[in-house]
């Protein structure tokens, strides 16, 4: 019964393989489901209310109030020479309602406040866009890491198969008396070590998938990883060209520049506070007491002006503070430009080093494969020993794993350069950054790469080598 259940389960698993998650699928889902992105979008919506709040001080306001008052005594002037009827000055139960409308006519300080509100919204939009790019870069980096780990698992599985076949063959030879017990122990040790390395590789892959699933808000990390395309970047492009591109397209740089303008606007707002303000107020009142006019309701329009001549030095202190904030914003903007320049040039150097290391790793694999082939031929001819064959196989496996690692480093270095230039998941800064549905191409063209060049496919995992016949 248990065998039947196991067969049924195996058939079910074979019929329903885990879904395959591509890099593009991961980025699409991250744009929609990543929780950090949702939180950033919510912060942007909060910041988007700044202009409406600022305009509220300049737009008309309407207030309605009412009250019922129980006075201790009523005041009534009886009919006589003053009035032909009784005049109620204060009723015992007093009811009144008031409607008041206010409108600012000239409010210089609000001019700067409204302009600054729009600028603060732009700063918030740039900051959220930069956070969005960083989050999606983290998703891509995690995907490349998981793909490299999946390739490492393939290499380790092949090594286990090779060592299992070798251990089995060595056991047959030992039973026949053609090899020593030392050779048998070495084969068993190699198999045990390969099995342990395979377990570690599979656990590392599972851990990488867990990280990716968390970034994508997936409850189930059971999915397959494909080999993602290798980013195409202009390695030999002049650094100044890439720096200029990054200064034009990076959201964090744009945010610091806009912050400088915001600081200047805030200082103008302090200067405007020295000017007078003018407003108009319209009021309508109704009550159950006619008063001396004999009317139970009245209305009035008031034009009022206010001019603060001296406020104890508060405006002067605000001017000093605003000037210091401008200097601070300018320093931050300059620092952002220098940091961008450093990141672009360092990313170029890192990419050149990564590509050189990958080339050396490819050459090392070629040499290890040739050495493994010659050792296998020598072993069949009775010239090489079993230990030489085992060492050649181990060297080949280590070289292939090293190549997987160098390919990952090269891809990540290319992604870092694209991010530094502002070409990875970068929406145009003049577009509506508040719309979360606007999604650009994953990688935008960068200087040095023409529109006809295509991204080369990521190199495949090392090809499986046949087990040497022993």
C-alpha cells in the first residue's frame, strides 16, 4: 500500500511540475506585489497632499456655527417712546446662527508656501522613484544569485553521479583484488564529500529562493529558475559620457537639485512675511433677539489688512535658518553628484575586473576539461593512477563552480553599472512618477550601445562530462 501511495505521489508530482519564474516575470510581479514598493507608493500619496494643504490657506473658507443659550435673566425694553413695540435685548432662551466666509486677497507668504508644496511633492516623487529602482535592482540581483546557485547544484549533482559510479567500479575492482583498500576508501570519501557539498548547494538554492519569494510576496518558494540574459553594457564607453547620462537620469540626483530650489523658495517665503496681507470676510447672523435695530438678522462685509512690523526677531531668525538650509541643500546636491561620478567609474572598473575574471575562469575550465580527458585516457592505458583521475575530476568541478561564480559576478557588476548610469528600471524623470502603472523597459539604451545590439543570452551551465571508464 505504501509503495502504491509513493508511486501515486510521484506521478502527481511529475504531472504538476513547479512553475518557472523568469527574470521578467520576477520584475513584473515585484512592481505589483513588492511590499516595500507599496509602502513607498503610499508615502508618495501622503506627500501628494502638500499642495492641496497649501492652497487651503488661499481658497475661500466657509464656516457655519449655531448656539442655544439659556440666560439667567431676560432683558426687554417695553413699548414706549423708544419703540412702539417691546424690544427684546436679551431673551431668556437665546438662539443664534452665524455663517462666515473668508477669502485671502493678498497673502505673499502663501505664494511661497504653495510653490514650495509643489516642489516638495517633486522631491518626494524623485525619492520614491529612486527607492523603486533600488528595490527592483535588489530583485534582479537576487534572481541572478538564485540562477547561479541553481547552476552550482547541477555541477554538484554531476559530481555526485561521477563519484557514485567511481565508487561502485572501485568496489568491483577491490572485490576482484585489482585495487587496494586505500583506493576504495578514497572513492567512498570522495562520494561522501560530494554528497555533503550537494546538500549544501541545494540548501543554498532553497535559501536564495526564499529571499526571492519574500521580495515578490510569494507564499510558496517552490518554483524553477531559468538562466537570465546577461546585461549588455558599454564597457569601453568614456566615463564622462556615462557620468553625464547618470546626472541627467538618476532620481536621487534630481531630488537633491529640487531640494535646493525648495530651500530657496522657503527663504523667499520668509522674506514675503515682511509684507502686509489683505483679506475679505463676509458674515451673516440670525438670532431670536431683534436688538435696537429691530432686525433679527444682519450681514456685514469686512476688508481687513494685517502688517506685522516687529515680531521679536522671529523672521530674522527664520532668515538665518533658511540661508543655512540652502547651504545644506547645495552641499547635499554636490555630494550626490560626486557620489554618482564615483559610482559610475567604480562600477566600470568592477565590470572590467569581473569580465577579466570570467575570461580566466573560462580558460581554467577549458584547461581542466582537457586535463580531465588526458588523465582519463592515461588511466585507460594503465599509465595514470586512480588518485590522479579523482584529482582531475575534482579540479574540473571546482573550475566549473568557479566559472558559475564569475559569471554571476560579471552579471551583477553589469547590473550595478546600469543602475549607476540610471538605465536599469528607470522611468523618465519628466513622466508621471506618481502613476505606479507606468513601467519602463527593464534596461534602457546607454551610451555606446546602439539600438540594434541585442542582449546576449546568459551562458549556459557547464556541459555535463561523461564519467571516465575505470
